C-alpha cells in the first residue's frame, strides 16, 4: 500500500512540474509578439526625407513615427517595418507580404481600386523645381521638349505620362530611374536634366539639407487637396478601421501637429473634416 502511495505522489509531483513549465511557457509567450497579437508589416522605401529615412541604420521620419504612434500600446497589433524598393511596396501589398505601407503616397483612382486608403496624415502640394538660371520653365506650360527623371509608377510619372498623351506634338522627355529622390535632385542641380515635379516638403528639405542653392521652387496651382496617406492591402478592413480611429485621435490630441513641426518645421496637416 505504501508503495502505491509513493508512486502516486511521484506522479502528482510530475503533473505539478508539468503545470509549472506550461505556466512559465505561457508567461514567456505573453511577453512577446506571439501573445495573441497580430503582426502588421509596414512597407517603406525609406525615402524621401523627412517622410521616411534611415538615421544611423534606424528607420524614422514623419510617417514612420506616426505609424509607431498609431500602434503604440495596442493590445491587438504588433507593428514591424520592412524596407523595400518603390515597386516592391505595391507588389508586397498585392501578395499579402505587407499589410500596410507608408511612402509619401498620394491618392489616385487606380490605387483606390486595388488598395484601401486610410485617413490622410499630411498635406503636401506638388511644386516644380528648376535651376535658378533657367528662365525657360515658369510653369507646366513650358515643359514640352524639356527633360526630367521619374520613378516608374509614381504619381508624378503618371501625371507626366498623361501630359505626353495630351501633348503628343511636343512631349516632355521622361528618363526613368530607380534612384532615390536625393540622388535625382543632385542630378538636377548638376544639369543632367531640366526640371523635377515633386512634393513641396520633400523638395524644400533636400534643397536645405544638400545645399542645392542653385535650384528654385515654382508653386503649381491645384484644385485638389494633395494629401499623404497610409495604404493598406485589400481585405484589411478591420485594420483600416483601427488605423482611421487612431489617426483621428492623434489629430485631436496634438500628436500629428507635434510630429509635423518636428519633421517638417511647420504644420502640414489635412483639414480636420477630411480625417474620417
């Protein structure tokens, strides 16, 4: 009888030990990403500054810090960034490799048919950039026969491709490149092409940071609100609802304005009515 009790006690001890190990294992799991949180991979090209860039090997910039603020203290989502080429941003959204992307992305009808737009997080009008000593280009009416560099699939590339369809008798010359915006602006400064259309914040930042004092900025009239948006893969409706709500909260509590002043030097925010 004693023998049976002895073995029973050992079995009970084994069960207790197993329970302790399971509890420890469960506790360790809770501390990490696997604690029931869904991993959200956010794609970026890490350009242009100050929207997205690397500082000592770490991603930062206005959009990166906005995304961090969106997911801060979330008990449902765990966010991770992945750097890729511009074309890879969209290929990754298409294949569900990425759930979300930030890359100074503006609105187009074509993108809206394939992806989900979150609420806008910045206002960023386009401008025309030329060398200061070039008086031949004063507006978009003067770019026929002139050359520029564009990245395939960007809003400015599509805008100029459409321009060429409408001005087939005197098109602008498009040189396609995979270079980042900083490199493109340096080549414009060196006279390797004639002009560049890009967003105001990016242009002014690069001119200042790279000392490109021989360039000038020409404002472009627009009847549209040139906003910047986080983009989500199709099917991420629940994530979009979460992101939209957080953007509204960050707008109201002053976080977006604080980050705008930190990275842009001024307040470049959408109209509050458009954040919905």
